[in-house]
């Protein structure tokens, strides 16, 4: 359907509150952060000295940066690989009218609501070297790893804890999309003799693609922005393998009290996330149904 | 509007909520405001810049706080990290007493609780946002950051000259971490020695000697403690012998900084410029501790979780504040001073300090209040909850209030004796950056039974060289 | 078989939840111990009693509830409007503005809190609920809502709108009469996410509020300390568990949208 001039005005007006609000409360503060990043800033002492791009140059010699970028990408990547297929699977399993299915939906969603403090506390007990999970493993004769203290297992372990906590939200988004597909379409395809699998592949999946794009971008951003579980479960260790960027930004800004350098790291993180998002956004036309 | 930088700035000064403090707003902040606007305009975001201009020029409805120039009493705000009712009651009573005595200077003292977990974040946001509290409590871990970083103002003369202050009564050692070149920048309103909590039931069952007997016989050493701890650990797989207070695998300095002074070791020189992690006493200490993990089994391994209060631990380093939980635990316990090491005894205290923030707009009034808040009378009130660094207040009677669960023996031996001689763990202006960098290397050391300690410490020293200044 | 599989997979999801519900009735000792057992060894009401006595919890609970409700309604309406405009109407700069929104989502809030704090304080709105309603409603957090609605409206069959247009409805009318009522599943998802986000907001109230009576629950639960300033874990967890209940109730109602969504509208594809 073509958009007339009146339509265009209506559209602009409808989008205006959000666009203006987010511009004012999101982008303007960000530009100020860019400004801060060009300074040597210690608010406690009241010093705020222009230092040009010194904070950005410092990143190139900071040994924490390569590890941290690697950990961040690894974290977000693994999170997407585990979270999205699982969410899709759960959504499809729970999108049936079976009796008692509501209970399962509530259960799989429950971790989303649990306070992150309680969540992490429980898991830190369970994942201790002598904790609940290794006790279960020992009972069946397996010598469990030191989940959070071994450099090979720490990052994947934190990712899995995050997947369980957050998969419910993606499941909900997929459920919403599945419910948005008219039953008649599926029925028509089934009448034509298509197998369930073919209906899913050729009717349902293409209609889900806008939501898949959404979930991919949201999960990626969420993964790149993970902070609390790292702070509580591993404090960035062992050997820096879980020092993801948001944690580094937080530490630099509020623990090392280097607001200027912390801001520069924040800007660098923004650029990184923006780049990755842009790739997904540009690529969307190739596979996302109905994209404009 | 977007172009009229100067008038807007003027308006902002006239109407902003801290208008009376306009004269004391630091220059950098004003520069920041105007320059930021220039940047926004340059980026072609004039409309958004105008939005922020409105923000800057907007009028506040807050009643204007009184002025600092001596023309009237002011309101003081103190940032604290406790929300305990009892604490607030005592603090407010001190505030009320001060206002009653000095109504010409101050008309109200507000104690503003910021949650401990996010304390520094919230405090810094307020300061960076131009709403600095006038005084603030600070954890010992942040002491040097605040003192050396210029966050606190020099209060030496204010305290020394305050009437009835008895400055010499304050334990000199206790002030050390809050000083710079003999100038005092904050006062440790809480000064509590580290000691060893011992689970007497476990120790007895494992066949070890009663720790207090060792103490009385002059045999209370880390070596004897480790022996006894290893027996406890060996007696049951669900037990561990000994735990440093803070998990040393998470926070090596917090966990072990209470121990290596008894080896005569220090992580860097007193002036904070040279790395000492490779010094022989330090290598000896780490080697000994590593042995307790991997050979004697006295200390828990990295990643293992045990809980003293559930009766899973023989000995644990702790502060007075641990006594409530342990007393509810239902086993026989004791609280002893830190044992002697190869370099003898070296008591360590844990502290929190209070100082006047340099970004406050009411520095003079705040200094005057600080002298009142830390004088002997206020100290007597505070000692209901916080052990005071004043010799006159370090009495069994006084400390009974804050430690009702300790015996007189524990109070005099573990608290008073240690509190009047103890120093804090060594601090540094760049402490958090340094500890993070060293931890990366220690992470590789702890799990491996035969790691090359000296080589790791060399690397750690190289990594923190730039931060040790 | 399916049930068995689903039930088995439930364990890691439900276990921490149940643990959290029982935790307030444990002693602090037991909480601190290694034992991740669910059932308290020794039941105590000490922790729960203090929830309401040492902190104006009920008041804080109501604060959270009303703030989250207002924010949720606002985000659903404004987000649906913007999402619809971006999905269906090619107005000037639509793509550019949308990218602007998405990029705002990427800004780390730990850092932008400082300029935001400065503005709020200059507007004299410290210790006021207004910023806690405006910021989550119109701030970067709402981009997700716009995004969800946009994606949802993209996949809505266009034929419906053509018919409405023939009947003489404008864009505004089509949105309100046709598109919005059909958006049940998206509204449900956005409502849950937004309510949760507002309810859990921590950093903003932390720096913007000072009076305990004005605190939301998320901040209130940090205010349970013993005489040594150590946290009272059982009380904190009890307060946390109580805080979760309204969110779960919202979810149980909202998730019906997913069952009844389109099938009940009589939509023919």
C-alpha cells in the first residue's frame, strides 16, 4: 500500500514521541559521554582536563583490551548459539493447546522474573568445586570440573547460567510470533498434504523471520552487555577470561575512578556493538520475510 | 536559543537548584557545560542542544539552601553506607546535638544512606553530577584513592584545634592510611582488629590443642594453626581446616593482606612506588600458603565453598562483625588475635573513615562538624556500634556494647590490645587496578600444584609498574 | 513422552525460584552455608517479620507497582504507535530514525547515568518519581518495544488494511481499529518486558532518589542491615520474593494473549 502525504505526516507524528524521547535521553547523553572520553576526569578531585584522543590511544597499549574484546565476543556468540535455538524449540513445544501447557510456560519463564541476586547466589553454590552439581556428578562416577575457576569452563558456564535465566524471554517473543500466524494458513497447507515438517519449514519459518531477526539482535546486544553474573560469579577471572567489556567499563569508571578512560571504553564498546548490529541489519534483506 | 551560550549559562547560574553555591561550582564544570553545547551544535544537533539548554536553564522549585558565606546556617549532608536503624539513631542523635550547640553554623545534618554494594558508584555519580555530599564515609579499600586523589580536604588543624578534642588520644597507627605527609584527611570512625574465629568443637574432635592454650603458652603461630587446621580438614571430607577472611582466590589482597605482614612481607614499598611482590618474605609467604592448599590440605582449594557458621571450617580470619552469626551457630567458639608468623606478631585492623569532600560547597561548616562527630563525646556514642580509635574509649566496658557476644578475655586480648597497635592492610591510590592486574597472574598460580611463583610475580610486577607511582 | 521431557528440563529453571521462595524462612546461618537444600532445616519467621518493620516496604511496593503500571501502559501505546509507523508508513527519514533508535539501545547506561543525573538535578527533579516514569518510558530501554511492534506489524497481512482503506479509514484509524487490536501477542510480550524492566530498575532510583518512602522495591530491598552493617540475607530475600509476585501475576495474565491472540479475532488469513 502506498503512503500518501497525509500518511507520511501521520506516520511521523506517531513515531515522534519515541524518537524525540530516545534522542533526548539516549543519544544526547551518549554524545556527552563522547565528550567526557576526550578528557582526563576525576570527579572526586574535581579535575576535568582536555586530553584529546589520549584515552583512545591508551586502548592500543592496554593489555586488558584484546582479552576483553575476545571474552565479550565469545560470550555473546555462545549465548546466541545456545539461547536462540533453545528458545525456538521451547516456543514450538509450548505452542500447543495441550492440557497443563500454561504451567510449563510459567516455569520456563520463571527465571526471567527471579531477582538476579537470588539467581546468581543459588548458582554460585551449585557450581562450587564441591557444590551441588559436582556432588550429583560424583554420585554417577564423574569427577566434575572446577566450573568457575578453570579457564576452560568459566566462560561457557556463565553463558549457560545466563541462557537458563533469559531463554524464557526469547521464548515469549517466538510464541508471540507463532500465535501471530493465522491457523488457516497452517490448515490450508496441511490440507494440501504437506507434512508437519514441511509446513513448519515453508509456511511457519518464513513468517517467523522478522521475529528471528529481532531476537538475534536483542540477544546479541544483551550478551554484549552482560555484567551482573560476571561480577558475582567470576569477577572477571580466571586469568581475565571472563572480563567482558561492560564489566571492564564499570571497573575502570567506578572502581579505578577513571571516568575519561571509562567513557572512551564505553564509546569503543558502542562502536563494536553498532558494527555487529549493522551487519545483521544489512544482511536482513537476504533472509527476512517482508522486510521493507 | 541554541546559539546564546552565555545568557543561558547565566540563567543556569541564576536558577539552578544550587544557585547559592554558584560561586563554588568548579570551573571545569562550567567549561564542560558550555563546551558540550558547542560540540552538540557543531555536530548539527541544534535542536537537541536546545533541549539540553532548556535543561540547563530550567528553574528549580527547591527551597534555596542557606549560604556558606557566613550569612546563615547551612544544611549538611553526610553519605553513609549503613541502613541499620540503630546506626541511624546514633548518627542522628549526634547530628541533633551538634545543631543544638551550633545553630548559627548548621541548621540540619542529614545522613543519607547509599546501599553498600553500589556505594562508590552512587557517591561518584552525585559528585560528578554536581550534587556532592558534604561529608562521606569511605571503606578502607578506597582510602588512598580518596586521600591521594584529592577527594578529601586536609582536616589536620581543624581536628587538632577543636575544643576538647584530645587529638593525642587518637591511636596514631590508626590514622596512617588516612594521612598524607603527616596531614590528616579523614578519621577512622570504625577501627576493628582482625582476629581468628575458631570452631572449638571441630578442633577438639580432630585431636588438636585448644587454641587459647597455645596462645597462653606463647605458641600461637601460623605453623601451629596450620597443623591443627590440617587435622580438621583430614577428619571429614565435608570440612576445611582454615579460611582466609575474604576468599583469597577472588580478592588476594583482602584475603591475604592480613597475613603476610606476619612474614614481614609487603606488596609494595611504603611510599607505593616499588613492587615488592618478588621480595623473599613475600615469596616465602605465598609458598607457604600454596603448600597449605596443595600439600597439607589445611586451606580450601580454589572454587570450593565452605561456611564457618555452618560448622564446616576450623579456623577463619574475621572481624568483630562476624560474631553475631557465629554465636547463632550452636558450636563452641573462640575469637583470638592473629597468630605470629616468621616475623613475629603484626596486628591488622579493618577500618572505615569519614572525611570532608573537596567537592562540597560547604567545606568550612563540614570540617567543623567533622571535629564534633569525632570528638570524645561523640566517639563514646559511636562506640556503641563502632570500635573507636581512641585510647580512652578502648575499654572492656565500652566494647561490651558493640560486642555483647564476646567474653572479657576476647575483648581485652583480641580487640583492645590489637586495636591500639594495629595498622591497616597496605593501600594504594591505584589499588583496584593493581589488584586486578596481579589477580590475572595469581589465577594461574593457585590451581597448579607446581607453578613457578617467582616467574609469575616477576610478570605481575612488570604489569603494575606503571600504576605504582 | 513430551511431558516427561518438558518436566525434566524444568529442573534448572524452577529450582532457583523455589529456593528463593523458601529462603526467607531459613536462618541466616543456613543461607550462608553450602547446602542448596530447598526445605529449611529450621523454620524461622525472624527474617520475614523484619521486612515490614525496618523499612517502609509496603509503601515501596506500591511505588513500584504504580510506576511500573504507568510506564507499561505508556510504552505499549507509544511503542505500538511508533512500531506501526516504522513498519507500515514510509515517512521521511523513517529508516534513518529507526537506526537511530536501535543505536540508542547500544549505549551502556552505566555511563550515561551521569549526564542524566545532571539534567534531573538541574530541573529540580531529584527525589521525585517523575524521572523514573519518563526515563523508562521514553528512554533507550523502550527501543525494544518499538522494535517488537515493528517486527510484529511487518508480518501482519496487508490485505486487511487495504479493505479498511476502501472503507474510508485513514492511517490513524487503521492503526487503532485494525492493527492495534490484532497486536495481542506483541502487546503481551512488550507488557511483560516493560513491567519487568521498570520493576527491576535499580541504577536510576539509586542515584535519583533519597527518601526511603519514595523508593521502589528494587532499591528498598538493599536496606536491611544488621547492627554491624552486614546484610540480613533472609529478610532481603523475603522482600525480593514478595516483590516478584506482581510480576508473575502480570505474566500469567499476559501469557493468555499468546493463546487467545489471533485465533479469537476471527482473522482469515
